[in-house]
């Protein structure tokens, strides 16, 4: 079934609606992905990519110190072990669960986009999963064998090599995943030749990787600095040296991050940059865009000053000052992920597939015949006077539900209400005129894909939801309904299997 829609001839329609539609009307599908993805990225960047190298360097510092001062060397080693315990627990629990959660939620919300990405990056993703397994093996060995590695300098040296290998494997996963994320923003030459190499060598790959790498190192350093203040009490003979050592790590990576950010921004297409104020501030706070940029810049400067303080005056650095860099960097990374997801709109894969999961080149066919005839899991294969409201709900689920809800966050009804004078009802005529043109008003909106009959049905559905709002259920709770025109059996009736 999955391969029915892989690279069909241009005379045939892309089976872009071969999956039941998952929908959470109280929070929205995109919010589900956003929560899981941002938590995972923070864990991945701060701990897996940026934190493990710091821990390994601290362990190596202890290894070298043991040759001169065994007591101090063991203290460095114990500090690194305690840090690794925190990293081990967080990466193998929250990190692992949210990693699987991204796959699960993205496949539910937009299976067509995930299917397209798997076809392009199958080999890369397969390699990433092998590397991920090796990463798990190495982190288990690295943490669980730590105390035994102190039996001799030779065993400690081998143990440090496992830490270095773990750092490399963690970074390799970022190398692969960033190629896919940047491809979704700008596929580059892949749009013409559909080759794997063109997909990897997309215009935003190196700039985005160059930005993410030092940012991850900064986050790892900030987290390590905070843990150092917790694990080493005042009076500990290595406390000041450890604070200065990690603060230097932060100061080294800060200018590299700044250069990476400027390079990345310079390579983002102008059309995407037009979405930037909304991406950062959201529609509700779009007028605060300049103020928010100043706040972010100020927070970054404060973080740098905290690191400089720790490097020059480690004895006087207060613990509270180290909370600021961690909070700031988490906000920066979270904002970056939101911006990256938003500015590529109206596409989920640049110039290839819209955010609603429909391919760009299939739109002329949908505009002519409508989207319902090509949807497998709908109860209405076409619009009639009897099923107009039901058909309108189906059109909403296909065309709008990836980003919008009816009653919850980012409600499509409230969006239209905001453009209506207070006390007035929504106008049927105004909606019919606005919906086909809204993508010209708001660049991040995909064009409406349906025909005139489906536009009438969608308008009727929105008007009905404005007067009598109700919670719209997705296939996960409502069950699966198969279009009669897509059934393998003649004259089959719609099925409604709960939990299927």
C-alpha cells in the first residue's frame, strides 16, 4: 500500500491521502510535535553532542593529573563520573523516549512527508540507526565501567577512548539528521534530479550544521559548569580550576556560534526571512519582534559575561549566575527550532510538499476535481447538498488540520473571527472570497487545494462551528471510515472501527 504512491507517472495522481488523519483538536498536531521535538533537541544538543566531550576532557584532565598528583587526579575523575551519571540518566530516559516520540508523532501527523523523506534519505537514516545503536552500547560501557577503569592508568586510558568514541557517534547522528532538516527547508537541486547526493548537498546543510555544532558545545559547557558548582563545594582543591576550565570551553565556542548564526541567517532564502517576525514572536506578539530580538541579544551577552566571570574570577562566581546561561541557551535553541519549522511554510518540504501533506505538482488536479475523490479515508467522496457539513469537515481535516484546530490552539474559527468586526456574524461570502486568496495575504499559508464545491462545504462547516462549536475527533478516537470509491469491495459501506 505504501509503495502505491512512490514516483508515479506525471499523468497519474500522487496518492497523498492514503492514511487516516490523526487529529488533536484541543492542542493541535503541530503543538504535539513541537513539545516532543524541542525537549529532544535540547537533550540531544546539550547532553549527547555538547556535554559528553566536556566530560571526556575532564576525565582526561584527571588522567594526566594522576601522574603528578594522584589525589587531585581522582577528584577530577570523580567530578567527571558524577556529571556522566546525570547525562546517562537524562539521555537514556527522556532523550530516548522523545527520540522515539518524534518518529511516532511525525508519522501520525504527516505520514506523507515522512514517507517522502524516507525515500530520499533511506540509506542515511539506516546508517543513523546503526550509529544510534553503537551510541547506546558505548554510553552503557562508558558509564557502567567507569569505576573499574580506575584500576590502572592503562584501563583509564582505554576508558577515555570510549568517551571519545561516544562523542564521535553522538555527533555523527547530528550530521545525518541536520542534512534531513535542512533539506526540508530548501531541497536545492534535488527538485530537478531527485538524487540522494543533491538532497544531502542542499544549500542550508553546511550553514545549519555550522551553527548547531558550536551551539551544542556551548550548551554542554553551560550544563557542565552548573553541575560543577553543585558537585564541588567551596574549599575543594579543584573547584576553581574546574570552573575556569569549563568557562574557557564556553568562551572558545561563543564566537564560533556567533559566526555560525550569521552565516546561517545569510543563506536563508529571502522568502523565508519574510516569515521571521511571525516565527519568533507569533502572530499575537508580532509587533514585539524588535524588542524580543534585543531581549535575546541581552540574554546572550549576560551568558558570555557569566562565563568570563567564571574564567577570570572562579572563586567569586555565584551559583545562581550559572542558571542564566542554561535558561538562555534552552530558549535560544527552542526559538531556533520554532523558527526553522515556521519559516519554511507554506511547505513541509520546500517547493515540493505543502504543510498539509499535498504535493505542489498535484494541486492543479485537486483544484479541478477536488481533494475528496482522491482521499481514501473519508466518508464523503464528493460534496452533495445532503452531506455538505460532513464533507466540509472532511475537507478541513485534509487541508487544514495539520496546523489548525476547530476549538483548540490555533483555532481556524477564531482566526476568521479576528478578521470580523465585533458583534457581527461570519460572512459566507467573505469566507468564500478570502479562503482561495489567503495564501497571497499570508505567505506561510498553503493555497486552498479543493474545487468550488469543496470550498462551499468548508465554508458551511466553519460557519456551523462558529455557531455551534464542537470538538473534532481524529481517526485515533473516531475510527476509520473508508471512501466507497476506494474500497476493494463493490458497494462497501463505511466502517467505523473504534481504536483501529
